[in-house]
C-alpha cells in the first residue's frame, strides 16, 4: 500500500509499505482522511517519535475493511474515527486515572504506524463508530477536538469568565468554539496572521488583534490559553492573567523553549499555571460533540490534498498557510 513515511530528521517521502495485518483484537481501517498536526512537525524535527522511520498520522477516520479473530464490536463497512492513544493500563499513572501520562505512553502515528496511508491498523477499543450523517472524510477533526475537550477539563472554567487565546490556528479556533459553549463572557484572540484572525471573526470571537495591547482589558483575563507553543506568546500570556486567573499551556512547544515566571506574582495573586497533554477520557465526548455540530468542517478544513503530496502538505502546514490540512489517500 502507499503511505507517507518520515524516514529521517527533515525528510518525508511517500512510498510503498506492506499492508497492515490485524491482531486478534485489532481492525484494519481504510483511511478516508488524515489530518496534519504540530506533532507531525515535531516528529520531522526528530522529537516525540522514539525511532524513525515511522508512518505518521494520528488524526484519522475511515471504513473498517478487516477485523481480528476476536473483534465483535465493529463490523466490516462500519465508519469509525480512531483514538490514537495507547496506554499500558499498569503503571502508577494509568492506575490513578492519568493514562495520558503513562510511563509507557505510545500512540498510533507516533510510536507505531499511523493513518497517513491507505490503510491503518488500530485496536478495536480505540475505534468509535460514527453516525450515518457524519462525513467520514471530515472526522479526522475529532482527534484534535478531543485534545481541546481535555484542555477544558483541565481548566474547570467558571461561567462568565473572560478568555484570551493566543493563536487562531485549528487548535485555537477549537478552544474558541468550546469557550463559547462553556459560558464564557467574552473570548478574545490574538494572532500575527490576519487571514487566521479573519476566520476567528467569522466564528464569532468577541475581539481580535495582533497583540493584547490593542484589546481593552487592562485588568487581564481570567483564563489565558496559549495555542501556539511560541515562546514570545507564552511569555506575554503569562503576564496577561488576571488575579486568581489561570494560564493553560495548550500549544506544543519545542523541547528547548524557555520562559520566565514571577513566583511572587503567582503567590500574591493566586495565579494557576497548568498544562494539558493530549487526550484523556475525552475522545468519545469529542465524537459526540462533533456529530452534534460543534464544529463546521468546511470552516476548519482549509485544504484536502492527495496523500502523494504529503511532503508538500507538511511544508504548507509549517509555513502557517491555511487551517487544518488533511491528506486523502
């Protein structure tokens, strides 16, 4: 079958690889679409994936075309979205409900072959059947949405909060949509990319600007969310949190990224700084939200490119052009 392969640091190709073979509790999915993510760029840069080469792609959905001998939960022809998370269920973190921090954490498309291919294999436990009205080629959005849902689980936000989001890419826009639905009094967004801010305005952001200095909230925001992973944005955001407010590190920063914090201010103003790592008990909820129309796929997916253009799709994504880019086998 044809698949994208990150062969080595900085090099991605599309080539022929062996067809996947399911284990007793696995299914084979014919991929309808696979989304690109910042994690894929990190893998290309030599981060996250424990070894190369790897078939990337942890955001995908498709049709079940093969089942293992012990699979009864899904059948051939079912349309499914795939949660890429793989946990040991044995370590201290798994046993205390923090599976996303598993000591043996793994993921389809990161540590094992993923969905940037014609076919992918996944445990049946990771497959969520889709309602008939959901277009499978749109359902690659469910995985990033599940990360955003996890972010809001961490925030435990109050009704009537004023929210500031850094970055109006796919993840920032998803956080915007969730903020609107969790009772935010206002949701402001900053980004240096005017085209992306235009999408935020289309989705109903309260205010948008290139910098928070252009926004009228000198007292700060109760919830500040970084969806960029950019050091300058993170540093600025830490200084914008209102008293008793919360800063969420949601964007994935490079390993070497460093910022400064003010311990006295954190103490004196009771500021919370927290993070959100991937998916935790949120995939099924994201699938339900998606099926109920929480996102408009035609707004979020800006480009649908053939799998053969995967290297070019990565370059476009790295350049910040468009919103969610998916490849279609």
